[in-house]
């Protein structure tokens, strides 16, 4: 998932159920810089990575905390998910209240 010039950190893996809808929420504030950031779900199964889901839709420049996330359905074969916080190297962001919970 990483791109050149991006730093990221990941949560511990969480168990998920294929076909189940999950709500990803996080509050993000850009503290310095002008780089992009994203909050991503990395779905994995017994054979490894399946796909990434996030709500990133271009450059974000938030001086105050902004809600990011969305509803995503765990893909077929998924058994775990990891939340990844990604930030371009020329920016500094604060992330708060991260969660991935089943819905519906």
C-alpha cells in the first residue's frame, strides 16, 4: 500500500466476517505540512492481502479535526482487517478515536 514518500503505521489485526458490513471511523487533523493522508482498511485472508478500502478522495487540508471513514463490506475470504494510517512524509497529522465495528 505504501507509496514513495509516505509513512504509515498499522493497528493489530482484528477478526472479521466475510460479507459483514463494518463502519470505519477516525478523526484526523493536519498539524503541519501540506501532504496528503488517509485512513485505510487492509482486508486479509488465509492467502494474504485481499484489498484496501478507504474514503480518500484527493488532497485533504484540515486545520480542525475532520471525520473520515465509511461503511465497507468485508470481502469474500477475509478473516482479518488492519487499520492503516498513512501520511505523506512532508506532513504531520493527529489521528483520534479510530474504530472498525460491525454494523447492520
